[in-house]
C-alpha cells in the first residue's frame, strides 16, 4: 500500500529535476540561432547549411544583385546536393570523405567568387580568411595542404 504513493512521489521528483534540463536542450539559445544564420562560418551548426539562408546572408554581407543571388543560390544548392550524396556514401573512409567535402566546398567558393564584382570579391576574401582562421583555432593548426 505504501509502495504506490512512494513510487509516484519518486517519479514526480525525477520529472521535476530533469524537466529543466530537457527544456534547455530543446530550446535553441540565441547564440545557436545566430550562428546557424552566419555565412562566414561563425558558430557551431550541425548539418549542411540551408542554401536559401546562406544566400540571404551573403546578400546581406555582399549586397548581391538579384542576378547574383540566383547564381549563388544555384551554386549553393548544387553543393548541398553533392554534400548530401557524400554523407550517404558509406564506401569512403572518413579521411576521403573529408577531402571530398573540402574539394566540393572549394569549388563552390571559387564559383561564388566568380559571380562577384571586385569590391564584393575583397569582402568575400576577408570572409574566407576569417573562416579559415576560425578553423585553425578550432582544430589547432592550418588545414592540411594537398
């Protein structure tokens, strides 16, 4: 008879203790929301960035024309598709997959740079330099040379 109320009490106690942690995990912080929107690589986001959101961010940072937006978004969508295919390819080693991902990223970056005017290219180069700097800081050194 005493076991049932005791179990209810213990269960209620566990729920009250774990509920704040579960809520904190499920609600993104403003920093997470901000970083997922950042094109120039700031923050930690998991999974491939959305091409539409990246295009919006680049439009804001680089003042892209509507023609440039169309071209950039197309390049980003192609990159996104290639990355998805690569993630599903289980035949590659992690090192080979990473090398392919970097190659895809580099090709897309070069395509995007080609769509920009000289002023935008300077800003793009600054953004890429900052991204590389963050990568070096995060991984403890420059990316491997190929």
